[in-house]
């Protein structure tokens, strides 16, 4: 439940069991980015996300800050793609 919308019922409370919908954002870089540059970029992004002023603003806007590693994010992204692929296939959702 969003702390910004405590009065809004969850999907579960509306009777839609097992439905989880949320937004996530990420930083991306070109494939094959040298490991040292990827590490420096990751460290800078994590430092920025943990800066008290930035963190406070993001939390005020309703963000949940997750500063995981590139490998952890790749695994998360793969699981999200698989999850939504299943929703699209089961629901026979098309772009039309």
C-alpha cells in the first residue's frame, strides 16, 4: 500500500487476489560497458540515491528506493519480463 494513498484499497482488498502492479525505474547503460566504468557509475548512483536530500524528496514523491547491484537488477528485470509475458499470454492481450 502506498503511504501516500492510505485510503485507496489494494487490489487484494478489491477482490483481485494475486494481482500486483507497480512502477519501477532504472538506469541503463550500453551493453558491453567496461566493468570499471559500470562500477563507478553504480557507486555514484547509489551515493546519489542515499544522499539525505535526494532520498527525502524521492520518499516524499512515493518512491521506494532500491539501490541493488547491476546483477540483482538484471535478475529482477528478467523476472518482471517473465511475469508480464504470462499476463499478456493468458489474457490474450494484443497491441491492437
